């Protein structure tokens, strides 16, 4: 294995113009000129050879694949494969992508590697995943639960969740794509949202459901709805590593400059950045530290702008320094003069 990877790394600069380069041994496959973005959980520097990445990936149960930056000797360990997230598999001529096959645990099979949906598990395993219980993180906000996936319909049975989704005095009824709670005989629904004692944070909306309720932080605040913190301070921004109208996006918060992660980084967010800096609009939204990597901290991740915001910090995002990113995922923009 080490010899196979070493040969690939030595010759890879010769093939930088090629769309891909494949090599395999015992089921492991590398693809030159491609990378998986948005799912990196660990960076390893000074990795002179690709077999360092492979060894580190084998030793971490979360690792599903990795990118090797052969121009900088960096390993980027990812908790997803290109099969699970094909939309995030993009060209990058400084890297090669390597899927872990040997010793790779199926997505959702351990709590350290929860899935978002049953469909994600199915695609990750090439359609071979069986109907069973898996670890899912999208049923209850900020909680990982064990629930049943029907791989034929790709539906998760929320009612089978290891953490109940309904009140103890309500029955849970699963339907395809959703579920509902119904109070048992002798009990009626209590509208928790109309209680004189607030059940949600003052900066959250309360939605009553039969047998339960749901709190959701309003725009500009983040949290689980029962506790919300402000995210919409008017934070200055700047562009670094490029020119006057292009570069890495940096945000000033809590007395420090930090970066923005490229998860869900689109032209909408880039337009807000450029307008905040006094430009008319953006011509490009770039991922993968196009203009170099910044330094700690990573202030923002999963930024969602509607397009009319005056400042990037007024867009929705999980909260300051809440991220799963490394600096090879720093976001960049190019603005129109």
C-alpha cells in the first residue's frame, strides 16, 4: 500500500492537467485532481507521503475518506465519501481524493459517525445498506439518536428514536417523511406555548404540536430554542491574501480577526460580503482556501444569506466559532468593481 501511494505522489505533478488518476490496491482507490469539500474534521500537516494519511485514516473510526494536498504535504480527513455527498466532490488540482474501503465502518453504524438521513446512508453504501437502526443527528436538534431506517422508502421512523420525540402521555405515529404525536385516552393536548411560564427563550418562536412543542431561535440568534444567543452583531470584514476586490474573507469578532468556513458558501453570501465592502456585487464565491489559509479562529460556518442583508454577520449561522472546519476550507470571494 505504501509503495502504491508513494508512486502516485511522486508522479502526480506531471498529471496536474488530467481530470483524474486512479490507482488501487485491496479495494482502495485514489482519484487525482479531485477533492471532497465541506466534511473535513481533521488536518494533519507535514505528511510527506500519502501513506501517512492512510494510516491516520485507518486509526480514526470517523474517517471515511481523505484529501491529500501534495503541494503542501497535508492530509485532510473527512467523515463522508463522495458517494454520500456527490455534490461536494469537486475538482482541485493540488489534491487527490482517497476513499477508505478496508476497515471503513458504514455511515450511521456508530454514534461517532451519525448520518443526516437514511438516504445519505444508502448512497454512502452504494445502495447496499439494509433496513435497520442507525445513528441519526437530524431528528432532534443538537442530539444524536438511534432510529430505524427503511432503506426501501429511505424514510426514518422518528417514533423508534432512542430519545422519545413525543410526550410520555402521547402516542407517536410515524408517516413517510414525518410523524405526529397524539395524546392517549384521558389526556388532552396542553398548549405549552400559551403557558404563563415561558418554555422557550425570549428570542425564539414556540410552535405547539399535539403532545409536544418546538422552540426555534429567531433570525439573528442561534441555539436550541430554549437558549438563544445573538449572532447578528455588526462585525467588520476584510479580504486577505488577494487584492483590493478579491481574497479570503475574514471577520472581526471579540477583538480578533478570523475566517469563514466554505460550508454552504454560495454567490448569495459572496454578494453580501462584497456589498458590505462597498462593491456592487460578487463575481465569484470560492472554497478551499483559494487565497491561502487564515489563522485561528474560524468564526463562522454554515452561513445562509437571503441576499438583502447589509452585513455578513446579519445572515443566519449557528453561532460564533461553532463549526466543524479547518483552515483549508476558508471561504473567499471576488467582487465586481
